[in-house]
């Protein structure tokens, strides 16, 4: 292996039933560099990482690790860690019922016979050094999603690693936390650690990375120095075609229906949401925006009845209704794509077909099942309509990429023909091409008369899709923007100081 290289993968191939996930892929990671692995969902990024770390056995190819002679076959993540390869995956895989310190050191050999004070002291020192707002004895489940992600990163960093693999580590972090992580990454880079960084945030790639490897449909497109690959060319290589400017996705704002709101709430509150007023017109796309923890997700969960409703008055099409649970919302034509698709969206072991028909079957009643022919018709229609990439409708949804799982959940609600659709982070952790598809779908639904509430951590995405933004801070609505006010600068000013 050439000098300065800590990890080298050559001609890696991996197949699953009906899918060639990787075909003769090369990847090289050098000492003291941050290397982005880019591609659409389904391009093979996660599969390559899992081959590197021993989660999946490779079908063909070779792996070379610094300091080890010859081809290295890694059989498990534990073995990868022993060889200096640590990983933090996109989905948090820690134990929410254990403490922060226990999560940081569970399974670590020298702590099999636990010296609790030593473990907690070591955990506390590491948390302090990384400025992570958590206490060693604190139960992990009581922490926010962002802090849980940072604890997972701290666990990986606490080993003597040569290679640190970060798979979408910033997807749940706010700007301040991202800056903190980037500082840590640069410190590790200065110490000679090679970092493989997977993200869908292009700006982050150009802020912190040295080189980029692009995959598409399981094949290597190429490896590039960051300075020699403009963003527009990166997108084109990921997509395999020229991409229309995303800023042009939204046509000129159409007039909002001034008639009776499709949904209206006054003083609506829940176990997690402070009282707020809200309404949405027919065919309108609006959104809740604010920093992590601002209350945007809690607000839409109250609208859908996903959390215990504690007060307020609601009308649907001008008629007073009670929405205390999700089934009530569904009966009134409201659909909801949740923020955490893994926990609240997909039924992992069920097929794509069964996940698509789930909401409609609930509304019909489980004692009145659809026929096999009806299920097949529904699934085939929406697999085709949303271009869901799956070997078949019988494939377990857990086998699909994140973007395709998200499309299945969208299909589930579209099958119910909702009047009002709530989409909470529908594009988180998915590729830029699928993001564009979902954004275009949202605008088409609005043109067809469906009202949509759209939430995204990316302000630019909100500005591309929404004609009205409700700005939140500390679980209160602090402003409402529309028309010429819909600029990133104005959103940030409103978040920071309230409506001017």
C-alpha cells in the first residue's frame, strides 16, 4: 500500500437479491484528510461503509489497512474497531435506557468489569472536552436527538482510531453543533486520522473536506480534489445528468385561496406544544421553521393528534372537530409523514406493498382486508408514480435506501387522497436528486388542491417550496413571513429576534 494511505479498497463488489449494490468500486483514504463519499441514495455509500466495517462480507475485491500486510478481511464492526476503524452511522444505534457514560463505554473490553466512578469520570472529561451538553449519569433517552448523535460521535472518537467513518453525523445538528463537530474533525485530521465523511449537505462538503469520491448506481464515478470540482459539477456527476437550478423549482407564487381554511386551530396545545394559532388554505404550501428544539415538530404532532392534545379549538373545512389521536386526523383527510421515519414511519419487517397500503387499511378496518389483487394494484401504481427503486413490492422496506423508504411513506398517504398533508423533514438524509423529486411533488400536490405543511432543517429548501413560513423560537411562534419577506436573511433575523 502506498505511503500515507490508511485505507485502500480495490474492485469491491457486493450484491443482494435482485440488486448489484457495488460493482468494482475503488476507494482510497489517506492520513490526515477528510474525504467525502457522495452519491444519491442507492448509490452504494452505506453498502461500501458496511463492507469496510465488516457488517457485510464482500463478494469480490481487496481491502488494505495501514500497518497490516496483505488483503484484510474484516468480519465484524468489533474487529474493524480493533484494526483502528471506528464508525458513527446515520441512525443512532445507542441504548436510550442506559446512561450517557454507559453508552460511551458499553462493550469496550477493559470496562467489562465496570469501575463506575472511573467510567463516569472519563466520560465526563470527554463530554467536557467536546462541549457536549450531557452529564455522564444522565439517561441517554432524556437527551435531544442532536445530543444523542454527539454522544455517538464521542464514543467513536474515544478509541485510538486510524479511520473515522461519519455517516450523516450532522443531519440532526444545528449550526453551532455542526461547527463544534467540524472543529473536532479538523483536530483529528491534524493528528493524522483519516476521516470518511458522508453527508447530503453540499455546503458542508466544501467547508471541511479535502477530496470527494462519487458513486452512482453502485459504480465509481471518480475521485476528485475539492478545489477542482465545482458544486454544480458534483451534482451532475451524482445525478448522471445536468440538474436544473434548484432555486428555480418554485414557480411564481400563486394567489392563496381566501375561502374557508382547510384546517384551522386556535389555542391548540399538547403535552409538548405551547398554545398556538394556525390555519392553512386549500392548495397552500406553508411551513414551520426554526432552530432545532424550536417546537416546529411538536406543533405539527399536535395538529395530527400524535401527542396528547391538552387544549384548543379546531375546524376542518369550517366545521368544528375533535382531533385527539391520529385516527381522528386521518378521518378528516389529514396525513402525516413523521420526522423520524425509522421509529415512527416504516414498519421495517413488512414489505413495501404492506407499508404502502397501511394507512388505507387502517381507515377501512383490519377486519375488512383488501384483496391480493387490490393490494397489488395500489402498490404497483405508487411504486411507478413515485419511481420507488425496489426489487419488487414484496421486498422488506428495511432493505431500501432512506430516500426510497421516504417515498414509500409518501405513497402510503397519497393512497388515502388527503386534503391536508404534513411533511416533517421529508428530505432529511436523502440525496439531492430525491430531494428535488419530493419538492416538485409537493408543488404538484398543491396545484391539485392539496394543502401541505412542509418542515425542513434547510432554510433554502423551505424558501424553494413554501409561500408562507411560520417562524418558531422556544416553542412559540415569533413571526410569519410571506412574499418578499421570504429570504434567508429575514428568516434568520426573525428566529434571532422575533418578528420586526
